[in-house]
C-alpha cells in the first residue's frame, strides 16, 4: 500500500511539473543565459545563499547580543535602505 501511495504522489508531482513551470511566469530564454559564467552562477548562488542563512546570519545573531557585543567588538548600525555607499545620510548634510 505504501508503494502505491508513493508511486501516486511521484506521478502527481512529475505530471504537474510542466504545468507549474508554465504557471510561474518565468521569462523567455535568450542567449545571455547560456554564458558559461551564468551557468556556474546558477550552481554557486544557492550554495552562497544557504551558507548566508545557515552560517553568517546565526553568527551575527550571536555576536550582536548586548552582553557579547563588547567581547566581539560588534557595533550597531542603522539600515540605510538603498542609499549607495558614500551617499549622504538623511541625518547629515551633503558634503562635497
């Protein structure tokens, strides 16, 4: 019975895969997506994304604790939104 259920679930997932790709609204393929570096990025990006969420973010959470921040030398920082690096912050006047 378990095998029958597993086969039914697998068939449902595989059968719906082409429909789900069409329903996502993915952009049309062009030659820029076949560049070897783009193909490598498709493979490397999920690894970096996973490492960020599983390693660096929890580590930051640890060192940003109020009791541990002085030990690790962590200082708070504000979020500046989409301002480019070196742009004048809203709290300080523009300097040339």
